[in-house]
C-alpha cells in the first residue's frame, strides 16, 4: 500500500471516529444533560388536564342580601372542531338542535361563531372564546332533552350535555343593578395569552364588566386540576396531580338593595313623567352616596338590561338592542359614563369662585332679565327679572344674570381676549378645586373623566379642530352650512384657542363645553354636605372568605378639600336649603317632613336627535339630607327630560322617601331603613338564602 492510499485511509478513519464521537455526544446530551427536559415534554404529550372550575364567590349588599350568586343548570354545548369536519360544517346538527331546544336557528348559529369570523357590524351575540372550548347554546336545558342528546351521539355529533354552575343575579327586592354588577363570560384568546399577567384554563369564566371584572381575582377562586397520564389509546395509566377547586371569596358591598330598587323605580318613573310632558327622555341616572365615607348606597342607570341574559345566551336581537341608540343604549352606565352639562347645579362652584374673587356673598345684587355681553344678550331663565335680591335668594330662584355679570367682570379683569400671564381665573380654579374633569376613582371599570373647559383645554381643542373650522365650507356637509354655523366656524377659526366672553359667562352657570357625570356631581355635593372633604366613592366594603374570615377591608379615602372657607360652606348650606324651602325645588319637596338641601338644574343641549328633532334639556337635581346632619347625597339626571324640579326633583324625593320611611308628609317609623340614620358599618353574615321583605 503506497503512501497516498495510507493517507486516504487515515482521513476516512478520522471522519468515521468523528461521526461516532458526535453521535455519542448527542446521545449523552439527549439522555443525560437534557433528559429531564425531554421527559417532561414526553409527559406533557401523554398527560391530560381535567379542570374543575371553582365556585364563584357571592356579591352581597351591606346587609348580606345576595346580588350575585350561583345555581346549577344543564348546559348543551357544541364542539366546533367536530362540527367543522362535517361536510355541511354542522348546519344540519345546529338546525336539529334549534328545533329541539326551541331556539331560533340564527341565534344558535351566531352563538357558535367566533367573533373574528363575522363582519364588524354583525358580531352581536358571537362567541368571544376559542373554537377549542365547548360553546354553550344554553345553560338551562331540560334534563330530559339533555339525556336524549347524549344518548344519540350519531345524530348529534360534537354535542354534549353537562351540569354547570350558572351565575345568577336574583334581583332581590327588585334591584336589577346590572350596571353595578356586570356579568361573566368565556375567556378570549387575549386572556389565555397571559397579556394581563394572569393565567387561566380554557374552561373558566371570568368577569367581563362591573364588579364582576373589578374584583375578579377575589371572586374567581382556584380551579381544581387533575392531571392524568394516558397511553396511545387514551386510556388513563396514572394520576400525577389531583387538586380540589377552591371556591372564590365573597364581596361585601355598601349597596342596599332597597335603596337600589327605589332608585331604579324612581328613574323609570321620572322618565315616564318627562315623556308625558312631551320630552323624549332617552336615559337617566341616579346616585346615592354616604357623605361621611364615600360609600355608594345605590347607583342606577336607565334604561337597563337583564344581566342574566349573558348566562342564558344573548339572542341576536338582545345583543343589538344593548347598543341601539333607538333603545337608549341600555349597556351604557349613564351614572359614571354619561357626560352632561351640569347647568345650575354648578352654581355651588360659582359661589365658591365669587367668594374667592372677593364678592360679598351676603350682599344683594341685581337680577335683570338679560345682560349684554359684547354684541350678544344673555338672558335669564324664561327672561324673568327678579329685581335686586340677595345672593342666597339668587341661588334659590336660580338667577343666571347675576353670574353673567360676575363672570364677565372677572374675564375682563383677567385680560379678556388678551389674558394676563397671571390671570386669576377664579371660576376655573374653583372647578379644579372640586376636581371637575378628574375621575372620581370609583371601584368600577370604564368611568368617564368629564371635561373642564378651561384655557388649557381650549388650546388643545383648537389644535385638533382648527383645520375643520378654517375650511368649514369645504369640509362641512350642506345641512351644516346654516348662517349661524358658518359664522360660528369663522369665529372658531379666528380665535378658537381663546376663552371668549361667552365661554366665561356660560361656564359660570354650568353650560358650554364643561361636562360631568352624575357620579362626579354626587361626589361634589357630598363634599359640600360634609364640610368640604372630597371623598373617593367606593362600592366594596370587604372581601370575605367562605368561612367568614375577612381578607381585606376597604377604608374611606380622602382625595382633597374644596377651595372654600368655612364661611363660604356655611353660605352654601343656607342657600341650598333655601332652594327647597322657597326656591325652584320647593314644589317637588312640598310638605316633606325631613329637611333636604339641593339645587335644580335645567341644561340646554345643542344638537338634534336621529329623527331630526332638537334635543331637549337635561334635567338635574343634586342634593343632600338631612340638612342639619347630612348622611346622604342624592343626585338624579334625566337626559332630555326637561325641567330639573318637575322631573329629577320629584324623582329624588321618591328616593328620600325610601331612605327615611316617608309616606306623604309623615314619617312611618316602621319603614325607616336606617333608624339611627346611618347605614350599616359592620360586615353581615353571608348566606345565599338571605333575602329581604319584598324580594323576588
């Protein structure tokens, strides 16, 4: 063998040994170094998790009456992965189920469609979860029908029946409380991705709105997990984990079902009353707040919806109705999401501004029928002149022209259209002190912050809208090109970044661009009632374990103080009482045996309804009582409801009648809700069977 052949043989030998060495190294890595990793992966292929959802915790009112609980039902579910493999994509099965369950086919079809499969405008009632989850058609099936389905798997492939826990909102004492409680629903892909920092199992349901989502981490509990090992035939060979579900904790709230029911009834009555007077009245809201600690006793919105419909399964019609403008958008919680001009209820803020600007609140002022501001005449309500009256009387009879003059004078002192660098802006400062334009911080999701239309807001608004107004004739529709709107656009283009005289005087009477929620106004009037402390509104009182152990208590939280002296607050107390004694609220509270203080508001609204009619006024009544020892702040708002006194004022009285046990002009001691005047401060015993007189 020559030298060249030996060299070739050596290279081949080295190559073979290298391959053997590499193979041995790889085997060592797979079996020793990475052994645990691959054993775990292999185990995961062979393992199956059986998840038993935990029983969700109760939500109860301050006396332990259930607002949300659980009951057992029978669910009929479909497996989309099996239906989709059928030649007709499961249409025949779904039609058969439609007949059997007596549910419209289009509703069954919609419930089994993933939201992403449908066009944006056609997603009402779609399935928000995954196609790999059992999709419920109903959770209240007749057990006999469920048995018939289970016994015929060939006729109903991919369809199952199983006992389930149903979240139930019993409406005890007639308290719907849908916007407070919210509802629960299936997990979305985003939930399962862990984007919110929490891990879930597909079979779980979580809170989707209201208190259900706000306190979901406490209410949900921990599901039971049983991990089994299966062979290639899916036969169970062993169990590696078996943990029992741990029920969720209970949420004790400050809500009183009797007051909540009374507020909801008063809203419906106020809407009916407004409509009988010829107003459209498309929505309403009421808030009852404890002025000492910020706890919410009732929070209601009209129109409302049945929160149980989400568990039953929304029909297409129900889902569309929730967001229908024609139906009044029942899904909208007007109490904390609706924003409206506060009208004359805002004069309490203006009184603080006037006092801080140096005006004598105990002096008398002229209340003419109108005031000239530049080239425009700003008129009193119904153009009535009241002569020379005290400031207290001016608030009682809701004189506007006094505030026009004061606001205009202050605007001039601050430099008018050429504001001073050190402008006092007493009206804006007072509103900021009341935290107008800032969320209250209530423990509910989706609260609106409102809008304080001060100089900063005006500049921001101008930057966003300048191009539109400066090119109005090209950008606006023909129907918008009226003489008034064209002139308005010209003025907004010219100096829309400045606070004009009209803006200043409108601000002083709660009109113009400043808007707030009924909840914010309740917070403001609670601060006036308690002497100046702005409190954070809260609904949760405590989180309690199933054995009664208190996990967490929620304490009152002070957010600030209103910018008013003791003398100014004393003046407000006297003036707001005068409103009810001899002013605009006197008729609504005629012969009421408990002294109440408050302020009416009738806010003009710019714009038109879908049918082309001009929008009607917003009706307000903001109040607190008893006057001498305030316990509750009560605010009612009726959108497009007309006058504040005759609609919201009367509605507010009905709520106070429930609070204080008033029948006509007398107090019935047997009907007083809180004999000591104070709502319960301790924590109740929680029982699903707890009910109150008059409960369903």
